[in-house]
C-alpha cells in the first residue's frame, strides 16, 4: 500500500470527521462556483491566464532578467538560489549579518517547501508564522494541510484547547471570533517586536520589478511596514510580464481560492520603504527541470489557489496530511514526483482521474492528464508496486483478446465476490450479474 | 558559475518554443449599468460599509461610530478629519500602534470587487494604515471603474514605492471556515464615495 493510502486509511477511519472535512472543503468549492457565476467572461479569462503563463514560461529567463533590473532600480536587492539549501542559507545569512533573531513571516509555500523555519530555528532565530491558520499549525508543530486554509483539518474545539495551552485563553473557549481576537493580541506583540519580515510572492511583475502579495488578514503588510527589513521569497515561476497581465490573474485568484472577488489586501511592493531594506530571493529548486519536461511543464502555471484540492473527491476525504508534501491535492501530486519519484510514487494514484481539477483550474492546467502521464512514467521506471504492475499486465493481455475476455468475464462473475479485495473494505461490491452483457444483449435485441 | 547564471542557463536550456502573448485589449470584460450601485454592493459583500456622501465629508465621517469615539486619528487627506497625528513628525512606524482611526484617500474604486487603490498611505509610516483599529477610505464617484482591467490601465505604482488594492476590512476564516472580521488589520472599513 502506498504511503498516501496508509495515511488516508487513518483519516477515513474516523467517518464523521471525514464527512465533516469533506463538507468543509466542498463549501469552499461552492463559494468559488458562485463567485465565478458573476464573471461572464470567466472561461475566456482562464484561457488568457493560461496563454499568458505559457508565453511567460517560454521567455522566463528574459522576464527574470527584466524583473531583476527593475527591482534593483527600485532599490531592492535580488538573490538567486539553485535549491532549498541555498535559499535557506541566503535568508539566514541576511538575518545573521543584521543580528536578527525575531522574524515574522506571512504565508509562503516556498519556504514550507524549503523547510526554512526548521533551518532558522536551528540557528536560534524565532520564526513566527503570522497567518492565523499557519500560526495554529505552527503551534502544533505540524505542516499546513491546505495551502490556502492551513488549519482546515482542525475543529474549533481543538484550536480552543491549543490556544488555552499556548495563549492562555479560557479553557473550553471555542468561539472563532474570540479565538481570533486572542490571536490578534498575541500577534500584535510579535509584529511590534519583529526585527525583520518575510513574505511569499503571489506575482512578480517583470516590467515594474514589483512583487504582489495577497492576504485577507493584513499580516504581510504589518510584517513589512514595521521592521526595517523585508525579505520576499519566490519561485522562478511567479513571473508575469506586466500590470495588465496581472489584472487577469488577480481576477481569477481569490475567486478560485475562496470565492472572494479579490483578497482584502493586494499589496504591490516596489522596492523598500524609505530607510528600510528589501531583498528578493528567486528560487529554482527543481522548477527548471519541470520546465524541461514538455508533458509536465504546464504545472508551472499554477497560481496556488487550491481550487483543485477543494474539488478533489480524494483530497476532501483523505485530508491534506495524507499526501506527505507541502502542496497536497492534484497539483501537489503532479509536482511531488519531480522532487522524489520513488518516495512520492503513490501520489499520482491518489486520484479517480475524474477531471474535476482540470475543470476548475483557473490557468487550465491539464491536471488529470498529468496524473495519468505520471502513472505511465512511474510504471515504466519500475516504481509502481509489483501487484499493480501484474494486474495491469494481465488486464492489458486479457482486454486485447476476445476469447480471453469472455473466459475471464465468466470466471470473475463467479469468483469475483470471493477474491479478497481491499477496495471492498469500505464499500460493498454490487451483486454480480448472472450473464454477460453480450448474452443479455443477444436476448433483448434479437429475441427468438 | 553563480547561482544566477546557473538558473538562467538551466531555464534557457529548458525553454519551450516561443508562445505569443495574447492580446488583452480584445477581452470584453464585465460592465455594469450603474457603476456606483455595483461598487457600493461590492464593498458590502467584502465586509465593508459604503456611504454615498451627499453633505460634507466631515459630517459623513462623524456619522461613523468608530470615528466619533476614536482618540488617535490619522488622516492622509489634508484638511479632512480631526487628525491629531502629524505623520511627518513620526520617526518610528511603531509609534502608530495605538491609532484608532485612519482616513485614506483612494485614487480609484473598482465596481467588480469593491477594491480601492491606495497610493497615499504614509510612506515610511504606512504602518498606521495597518495598525489602525478602523479605516475610512474616500473615493470620488468619477474615479470608479468597472473592472480590474480598466483599473490597471489607469494606475501606476510609484517606483520606489508601495500601493495596494484594499477591499473591505481585515478578515480571516481560518477557524472552521467561520468568517471573522478584524484579523490583524482594520476591524471595520467604511468607504465614502464623494460626489464629482
């Protein structure tokens, strides 16, 4: 059994909780549908977004150089990191040189991917994740289970208990408004005490050298308007050519993510505040390898809205932690095998290939096709478990021969229900028909 | 070789065949019959309040309960609001942590999402706009546009500088999807639309 299946097994064992999670995530998918219905040109926007990203990826080095020039002209310093380790070294170096031991961070999936927090903490830097959901999972010492709603797997009572322990809220308090208020007070202190602020980047605009960060809470803005140092970390794929192109993505992002027409704060940072410093760290970490693979390069168009997770029947019922990677769900399952095909070989199978992810993706990534391509590639590389390979081989052989198909059909109708089958652990097999379809067809269409 | 050159070289080697940039000017984006009405609705939908000002701006501000009770007030609109903080004399952005109310002028308002384009925010002391407990944003009725495409055709971010779309008050739904207004930033956001 794959690691994903094992972990998902633990998640589905608690049936009421699984259904609760399923409904909570589906609720967000519904909000996306409503938001989308107010934009008549939605499908055209998706196509434009996909084409802009295709264009940008085809000229990515040029746009990165243009961005670097303009960012530098605005007073930002641009750093480059080949991989996670180099990224972590650069960020830590910047903090060490300036004697920073207290850092506030707004949401950045890239730094999760690079395990920056662990690296900085090992060097004595206090890192405070300031997005409420991120702070909750940071208190629990666990990764986010969802890239937009990091604590979607937790119930308010569990968060109440956590805050009671960590923030001293009254025992038994589980009202989201009061819990948020407690976090607000706690985080204000952290913002005011911070010596540096780190943010992710939603979009980097080549023609202006600016980076755009979207939040609802305002944590990125507090984290960058108080301390004198702003570090923005971005993957190479965050590039868009111009503000005009940016408009297309901003119209799609929040609607796809949470059903909002736009996030509360959409902040455009073009260089540092007067008297402060701004550093931009541009990270490859395997992205150039994905770009080189024609069948998978579309995955670099992703704007991390999480719509594919919210709609995925497997994600909704197995939870983000079952994937064992920073980015879960369909997009995570096509990205992760690039990093470690052996370790993540199970993920492209964590899908029914229903295609709903592809249908909702705001940049039209062909997600379910990529999942299928991975399955083929992993099998060809011998990374699929033996039983799966045998079943597929036998299946292919049988389906190619009419006589074998008939014999196997007969055998399965009799023996099928008796073969031990993990699929039937949570499901019932429908009763087997007594006759084959072919036999039934003959009787009905040409009655004698 | 430097990391920069390594990365750019790897990306060049991996680059797909050139793909054209689509013509964005051809997009027919959503338009509303009544701009002001749609904008006001959008502001409410994102958790804000929208007031169409017909008297003086001062009266409209005074009608906001949080303004009436505010002790420390910052105004980026010269001569508007009973501001008692002179931003020019603030040397440390941390000094604005006890701001109760902040008045921000917006260059533009977008009907489709209730967002206001904020360029005047206090520069080195823009922390006031985020630390404040409550916000009012002032936008002229003739500065409303239908959608973000029109908006970006009319705005620029100063370089170096900072600008933002602000759409409603600070909010979060990170605890069981329950919407809570007032996460880290402003607990309320009132948008005042002034006549042309």
